[in-house]
C-alpha cells in the first residue's frame, strides 16, 4: 500500500522531481571538476592550457593535438635544460631545470619539434 500519494504513477513523479535537481548538481560538479583537471582552466574564459612534461629526456605526451588559440605549457622536470624547437615555427630556447615555457598555438599545422640539446628527443604538436 501507498500512504498519502494516490496512484503509483503520481508517487513516481513526486520522487522524480525531488531527485532530479540533486542529480543535476552532481553532474555539473563532475563536469566542472573534469574541465579543471583536463585543461588547467582559469576564470575569465582564457583558453585552455595543455601541459607537456619533459622528464627523462622525453616529451610526455609525445603527440598532442590542440585547437588554434590554445596554449601549451612545457614543464621541464629534468635536472638540466632542454629546448622545445620547431624550426621556423617556435623555439623556447633553453628551458632551465624546473622551469616552464608556454606557447600560444596560433598557427595551424602539424609540427614535429625537438630539443636542440638532445636531438633524439622528438614530439609532435598538431594545431587544428
Ligand atoms: Cu633536451
């Protein structure tokens, strides 16, 4: 038996109305958290910043695709300098140990870049 809320269908409607805003809130919080984690988003609508870590004489990730206008920040976690160099497109020059370098990706294309100090280091930045 149901107490006080008539036919079963009305009970379901009532409980649906109560639960739905909570679900919405949880979904919004989840989405916001994801965006913050994924893009290092900042208030004010600035474009996302993508992170490439330089560690163990390697760019991680080795291949990254971004949208035009977004920024890419390289973080050198090695105890010695590196560069982020796509000849004729962008060049960080020496990024000291523990330092970072940020590039605003305004030029469309697929760029293979390297470290001029360690020519075996190669990675790809695609700007679309
Ligand atoms: Cu290097």
